[in-house]
C-alpha cells in the first residue's frame, strides 16, 4: 500500500505497448491519469513507431513523474508486453493497457478490490482478474457488451487453450503471478504465435486462479477496417473469406496441441489430475492412431472446440489441432 494525501491506496503498474498510436493515445493516457483510489504508475514501451507516438509519450513523461517509457525494435504487441513484464518495477498489482481504449475512472480499483477479496479468503497466490468491455466504433459510439453471451465454460482453462476470450486490456494481476511468469522460460513459445493475454490466462489457471467479471469498465475501440454489410454479402468477399479459412487450415501452427505440450514441459509440477490428463491427450494425440482415436472420442474436450464436429474431426485426423 502507498500513502497518498494521508490515505492508503494499493499500487498498480500499468503496462502499455504503443505502435503508431498517435490518433487516440492521449485519450487513453488521460483515462489512466484519471484513475481513482489507486497509486498508479504507467510504463510504456514503444514498439518502433514511425508517427508522433513517441513525441506524445515523451510529453506526458515530462509532465508526470509516474509515467516512464522506453523504446525498442518492432517485435509485435505480444512480445512487447512480455518485455514490459520483465522490465516493470516492483508493484502490488499490474495491468495491461491498449493504446486506444478509454478506461472508466474506477477500472483499476474495482478489479483490485475483487483480487483483494480473493486474497483475504485464500491467502497469497497468483491471481488474475479479467472482465468484460464495451466494444465501440472509432468514435466511442454504438456500444455493445463484448462478452455478454459467452458461456462460462469458454472461459475456463481448456476453453482458453482452444480460444482465448480473456482480453488483455481488461487484465489486472498480482505480483505473485508476475513472479511466476518471470521465472518461466516458455512464454516466447506461446506468445509468438498466440498472445501475451492467452499465456497469462493459462498460467494463472495452472499456478493460481483467474477471476472473470461480467461488468464492463472500459470502452474498447474496434477500428472500422471492415467492409459494409452489402459488401460482406457479395460473392467476392465470401470467396476471399473461404480462401483465408483454407489457407489458415493448411498453414496451421498446431497452436492448441503445441501450447499444451509447452505447458506440460514447463508446469509439470503444478499440473495434476484431470487438467494434466486432458493436456496430455491434446499434446500427444499425433504420436499414435490410438491416442488420436482417444482424443476424437473425448466428448468433453470436443465441447471446447468452437468449429463444427466435422471440422474438428478433420483437424485431428490431419494433425492440424
């Protein structure tokens, strides 16, 4: 806890990766500065911007002692966030931030209060909070709940292994989880093909706990690079989408099974029981016909797959899972 104006507030280090974000960056930094009930600091890593992002960041850093930044070569957002985690100063809590969202004033303190309640009940252990968000257009209009209709089963460990819905821009986590992440050696193996938030969610589920909150405490910009409704219906766009799907299938990185193997190799002592059994079934299904058949017949695992059963069977049969 840190004392501010005679009051004790929890400390939270916000980690932001920037890349050519000059258009909306000020709005997001201003919304972090406006956070209430928390002793925040902001650490920014610029991932090789070529616009005025670095000038904007430097301007804020010159005005606020608790805003620091550095720059590096372009390595992509996932690895950039991992570099921030490795570089971040000591803090009770940490949070990921996109460069173009807008946070509500109580975003951090709300998440921290939930984590604090969990800590008081079950003691110190790695904890991760993630929540809902309001998806908007570029002008913060047409808001809709991002995870409103999601089933809870899609948010558990195996659900995340197949498809991650835990958005990094909502995440707040404690120092215990950061310590475990820093001591692991496998984040590059997962982050380079998936994302930092996927890795954090999977690790939290293995070594501690992740907590989902349906409340939305930020506006998440969805940039309008999409085509119009009429164009979506057109044959040209449909053809392009089909081609993308086919290309994605045949160039599959086997993300699910490879991620399962990486987790088994690096968290063997933390895994036990059903979780470990399911991971092994997914990780090693390609080693024999018998194991492939066992995976195909595992209804519980199949339930996590979001494509049709036929597509799932094809993926497993052709070693593309």
